[in-house]
C-alpha cells in the first residue's frame, strides 16, 4: 500500500512540474482576451516584439558565456585536482563562494565600479562568466577526481609530454563532463534574468518580464513559447549526455592521481585566475555594497527598516525549502526503484522545469490560474491563487525541486539494502525501518538538499517579483532590486549585504558538508 501511495505522489509531482507547459500551450492555442487592446495578428506580434533579434542575442550570449566558462572552469578544476601550490585548496573553496552571489547584485556593483554606462553584451558576459565558472569547476573537478593516474604514468613512462598527457589521456575522460557543463551553462544563461535586467541587455527573459508587467499577454505568450523552443532541445541534449557521464570509476584498482608542482609562470596564471574569481565574484561586490551603506551614513540618509524584508525572506525560504524537500521524496524513491518506464518519466519531468527560466515558469502558472478562473466562472479564483501564496510556492517548487531531488536521491542510493532485508526478517514494519534505520542515514543528504533550496529561494528574483508582489511580500531579493532601480543605493547596499551574509553562510555550510553527501 505504501508503494502505491508513493507512486501516486510521484506522478502527482510530475503533473505539477508540467503545469507551466500546459499553461503556455493553452495560451498559444487560445490566447486570453485583453480588454485594453484588440487582438494583434501573429506575424505582426513577431515584428512588434523584435523576436528574431531577441533570439539571436539570447543564443549568442549563451554560447559566449559557455565557451569562456568551460575554458576557465576546466582550468580551475585542473588546478584544484592535479596541481600543488600554496593555498590552492582554500583559494578554490573561496572562489566557489561566488555560487552564493546573486547575479543582479554582481551586475549592479560592477556597473557602479566601472561606469553607469557599463551596459550591454560585454558587461552581461563578464557577469555571467564569473557566476557560472563555479558550476563548470564543480562538474569537471568531480570527473577528474574519478580518474586513476595509472594511464597518465604509463604515458609519461613512454615519453609523453605534459600537453600530450592532457590532450590524449585526461581530456577524453573528462569530455562528457565538459560537454555537460557547456550545456548546463547555456541553459543557465538563457534563463538569466537579474544581470540582463540590471545591465539593460534585451534578451528573451527580460522582454518576457516587461511584457507580463505591462499586461501584454499575447506578446508574452509568443516570447514564452520562443524560450521553450530554445530551452527544451538543450534540456534533452543535456539529459542524454548526463546518462553518458560515469558516476563512479570503472577501474578495478584505481590509483590516486599525483599532483604536479607548477612552474613560476604557471603559478602566476593560477594565482591570477583565483584573484579574478575571488576579487570580482566575492570581494568587490561586498566592498561596493559597503560603500553604498557608508555613503548613506555619511550623508545622514534615513535607511528603510529591514525587519520585514528579513522576516519575509526567512519565512518564505524556510517554508518553501521544507515543502520542496518533502515533495522530492516520492519521485526520488520511485526513481531509485524503477530506473525505466515510470521511474524515468518522473525523473525527466522533475528535471525539466529546472532547465526553464523562472520568469517563464511563473508566467505559465499565471496562465493556468487564468484558465482555471475562466473554466470555473469564478472571477475571484485567480486573485485568490495569487494572493494566497499558492502560485508563489508552486513557482519555487518548479524552479528548485530538481536540486532537492538530486540530493535526496543520492542519499537514498547510499542506503544499504541488506539493512532493510534484515529489518523485515526481524519483523519490523516499513515505517519502523524508515524512522529507525533509513532516516538517520538520509539526514546529511536531506540537510544539504534543504540548505541548497533555502539558498536558492533566498536569492530568487523573477518568481518573487511576479508571484510574490501581489501578496505584499518584500523579501531581501525584492528589496535589493527595487531599491537599486529607484536609485536608493544606501538601502540597496544594506539589503544586499544582509542577503550576502545569509547566502555566504548557507554556502559555507554546503561546502563543509560536501564530503558527507
């Protein structure tokens, strides 16, 4: 009976993950009526929205960010795993702290440092490369750590040079992870909202938000379906490639890789790479935010209270993270029990929404709510769904369920099946086995998944803007973005520093627990 319930819950979760796609499909087939403007012909909409230019800029940005991030991230991963120099481990970990940096804060601080006119393609490129390099570094370093040094030492014995060893031995083994990192970086870039909005670079996500904000529903549906047309093929490729990336080494007697001592010139490049990552990704944003606060104090400007913003951030993140982690159990359990058929379907739908922009997911939920209100002939249903927070929590769930799912599934896979068989032999019920044996073993994975989702919700901007504003919620992410847009830099700096403090704390805990998951 328990299995049937978990299977039903997993399928229900998959249905929830498909809601935005259903909403966009309904909107494309039968666009909602706009009482403020007459219907616009489809071809005219394409011209009005400047669709082809938006698509071109979005794809160009995605490819450019991915190429640079993969190159630099792979280099940093190689430094971390295969080289030895003073402080390399600490520098690599501090560099990973930029994972906790919201892109809109980094973009705003870089613009303040360089120039108010620091906008457009290259500023966005710099911002997103710094933000995405740690993702590449984590993926590629995990791949490099799985390699045995036996083949490399054999190649060196046969007279191979260091470049030959890298290109002939190391690179072929790491290629699937590098390719996966490339696709994930593209997906992240086309989903980006914060940096492109702050730096005024017109891409699909920014234009979609503007269309929704101005209630241009037909144009928003066109832009949303265009984002789907770009994102879903990339998602399919990444999932196919993910299946080719080995989870564990296949060598019978893997030998730990030896570390290389860098030459003086190589040391200069290594320390320069770390300085750029830590300086731009961590130190400079903190300094600029602190400067904004200091200037406000020197000018005796009144700061807006942050009590409500902090309270909104913590309670939303706490509730959403708890709900999402709890919801991830059923699909994670089913995927470990059934690797094909229904289990594979549940896993793919769980990951699908993570490949789509948050602004798109939020808009898809709004369309679903509009159609439910139409079909039920209830004019208040849409307002109730929006103001009650149901759409907001669903939006966070769609964005971050895959993060919780990955952590919980990994923890479930580590459970010893023999303990379950022993418990059943001794007459223990499934619930007793779960609470007495399984749950203690799952706690590190669950805790890490919870913290990752908590951090993600804390930083999330587009879903909060679209689905949280109607509730009167003004969390820290909203406060930073809103105050910056209104040029109240002292308030933006204060809220940004508090948000970064919470984010860095969560990230430090995650990095501390990495070895236990």
